[in-house]
C-alpha cells in the first residue's frame, strides 16, 4: 500500500547566524519605537499593543545600514526557500517591505495573510519567556466540512494548526498566502521581531 503526500505546504526555519546583527537590529527597533511618532500613533489607533513601523516607514533598508545588511542576508534565505518551493521565476524575489514589531505583554496579531507578495517571513530579535508562538493554519481548513478532528499525536503534516516557538535569530519563511497568527504574548518584557515581504 502507498499513501502519497500531496499539496505540500513548505515552511522554512533558519537562523540569521549573526548575534551582533540581531543586537544591532534590536537597538534599531527600540530607537524607532521611541522616535517614530507616526508609527506610534498608527499602533495606538489600530489597537496594536506595542509598536509597529508597518504603516509608517517603508524605507528601513535605506534609512538604516543594519536593516540593509539584514536584507542582504535574507535574500539568501529567501532564494534557498524559493528553490525548495520549486518556483519557476523570471527573476529573483526581491524584498519590497520590511517592518519592526514590538509586542507588549498581552498583545497578539489575529489570523491573516500577506496579500500581493510571494514569500513572507519574520526574524525574531527578542523572545522573552511566555512569548506567543507563530501559529500556521492549514489553508484547506474552510473546505473540511465533515473532516474529523486529528488525534493529539497526529504527525505535524496532518495537523490543522501548527505553532512554531520562536527564538532570537530564528528566521521563518512561508508562502504569503498561508494564513498565520501571532499567539497572545504572555511574557513580561517585549517580544521583538522584524517581518518582511518578498515579491
Ligand atoms: Fe503576518
């Protein structure tokens, strides 16, 4: 008997491998949270518990050499992921947005996708104990009308939700259509990350 596995959903887990850059980017994130008033206002108005530069600064790699250095490193990770996905691309994927997220205790980010992009991802900078993980959802879930629940010990590939617990320096990449959410942050200090889109 053969059971084929069809419709694979790849998620890339890597490491930046540069503790000094993680430290420098953490400094950048805290400076932005302090200085970027438009971002602070947007976060407040949209009830983002903490700070994000998502809607206020769209040129971080031009503003900050550490962000530029990060994009250079991310390019290699995204190229490796694109290869693993067997994408047939006319040219290399390019970073078109990159933003900082500082989540305070109790903050979360409900399920969403990243429209108009091909690959999305996050680099984790500071992950205190109790910080929420990144929870991915099986994109076929809306079709599973009468599908039974899976047993508690079901293999990861058969689970409808999979949560990855981040650590500083970890890079996660996924196809931008894959729905995901940031679980509630139960830690005391801030959970800091940088997210990005490639198209
Ligand atoms: Fe996201």
